């Protein structure tokens, strides 16, 4: 069964044995590790990423499209001009992309051979490219420092970047000040460093990055677990305190809740998990109601969203004080900050009247998506505190819908004169099937 999994196929016998040992010495546990990684991500499948001012979409065939702000070359098309419509990144022709990650003025793409390509601007001196300064890279460049690591996922947080290897090891770079990400260094790292400590011998299946912190979904013989590291402001690390963690630490609350984590999401200041049983937990800064508990209180440990007790969730996405949940029936719920119309609760009448920025303290069905009569399988939100937010909804048939802020072309649709956002979902003319 393991040999049928895409990540496992190209591994050597020695690599397979190493993975077996890391997973607890059982092929059954290896299979669980592989299946868990497939379940919590859209690697090898079409997906879209709503970045800070720019966006990237990847088709099921591995073609990467970019659009939106391009002041730092983050679209990878060889220029610094904005693009209001999706265009394939021509220089990647012949390379099958399986995953995309975006940050402020930056983009990273991962190929099916585990190679990482980066372009745009990095405020820490292009750590990924191995050079110093404010260099602007306008076409995808192979990340040389990762050439010996088979990467399957990248996550760009504020002030750091993390990548996940197919063997389940996490590497971080660009930010090592005060050992906040587990590295005994006072300098910004120019080379990726393995995140060790509690995760040294624990395989990770998914990573999620937020504002100065990282979550890791790990696969252990006893079941799935979540570790966190970094800044604890607002309680977003989930340990019942607001203190920083310099090395990865297990979030113990899930054991208390008897919940097996299946998917993790890191917002700028809050986080969320979907359990194997479909329950949703949120924690961190509760501003604007982004935790879905009916108030704006902070929660320093994971707390079940009771308003979703009758919903079996399969997917969760978080942004800057916003949260979306997708149910097993394809319904979408959202809550939190309503700025830029990014929650999707507006109607055509609301758009005409300009009344569409209300905050939502409890989960509400996104009726504008329900009316599409399409099954939603993925949601992506802008995860940055410095940019107006936009949202993507990807359907099972490969159709992409966008709403929220679009002043830089990041929605992939044209806006009318003096219009800066879309209040209701609009189809993006791109085939991701």
C-alpha cells in the first residue's frame, strides 16, 4: 500500500527503512503517516493561495498561475508590473508544481521532484537565495540551500520560512533571533536548519505558519498530535499561557479533549484544528470573533467551537482574524473580521449599498457560496496583518471563485471603475482541473 503513495514511490530502499524507523518501526504506521499527509493538504491536487496583495493557483496538472501585485517580482513573470488576470509562469514550463506558498512580496513553489523555487523579495536579505541585500528576483530560481532535501511543503510566516521534507522533518530559516525557532543562534539563518528538540524523531505531516510562530501536525504511534514554537502573544501557541516557546512543545489540550488532530491552520494571531471526528478547535487572539465562540476573548488553549457541534468539518482555513470551515457536505462557514468583504456574507444588494463589512462572532453559513451549487473543497485566506484580505473558494470541479479586496488584481477578475473589492464570489477564468 505504501508504494502506491506519490511521495513514497521515488524513495530508495534505505530511505524507506529510515522512514519506517522514524514512524515507529511499522509499515502500518508508515502508511498512516503517508495518508495523514495527503488528507491534510492538497499536494498533487489543484489549489489556490490568497497572498498579501498577490495570488498563486496551481492546476491538477502542475501548472502554476500568478496574478496581482508584482512590485517585487513575486509573480515570477520577469517583470514588476501588476497582473489582473491569471497567467501561467512560463519559465516553469516542463516542471510540475505540487504546492505553492506566498508571503508579502514573496512566492515559493515546490515541484514533484522535491525542488523549491523562490522569487520576489525577502526583507531578511534573500536568505533562500544565499545572498545579502534587497535583491528583487523576478523569475523562479532554484533554492540551492535546499537541493539535498526532498521538500513536500513550504510555509511562509512573518519573519521566517519553514519547509517540510518527505521524511517528515521540518526546516526553518531567515529568523533565528533569541532561539525562538529552536536554533541556538542570534543571527538570521542563511541556511535551513532542522527543527529538532521534541520533533527530532517525530515525523511531521503538515506545517502552518503565522505571525512569528509555527504549528506542526505530527504522526506518532499513539496518534496525531500538534506542536508549536515561537511567539506566544495572545495565547496562539495553545499551551494555556502567553509566553514564547523557544523549542517545539506538544499542545497537550487535545488529549484532554480526546480529539485526534487531522488538519491545522495558523492565522496571523490565532490558530485552528479540525479533528478526525469533525470537531473544530480554535485558540489565540479572539479579536472580531475570529475564534467563533460568540465573543472577542482570547483563548490560550484549544477550545471546541460549540456552534459547530452539529457540523462534521473536514477543512479549516485561517487568516488575519478570520476563519473558514468546510463541512463534509461541502457547506462553508465563516466568522471573524468582515473588512474587505472577505467573509462572503454579503449579497448583491449589500454590494450596491456599500454595507458589507460587519464582523461575525459565531459561525455562519456562507450562503453566497452555497448558492453556487458547487461542492467547495478548499478555502484560502490572506494571512497578513498589513494587507486588505481576499478569499478563494475552490470547488470539486476545479472552478475558482474569489471575493474580498482586489485593488492590486489579486482576485484575478476585473473590477469596475472606483471599485476596490468584490462582496460576492466571482468566478476566476482559469481551469484548475
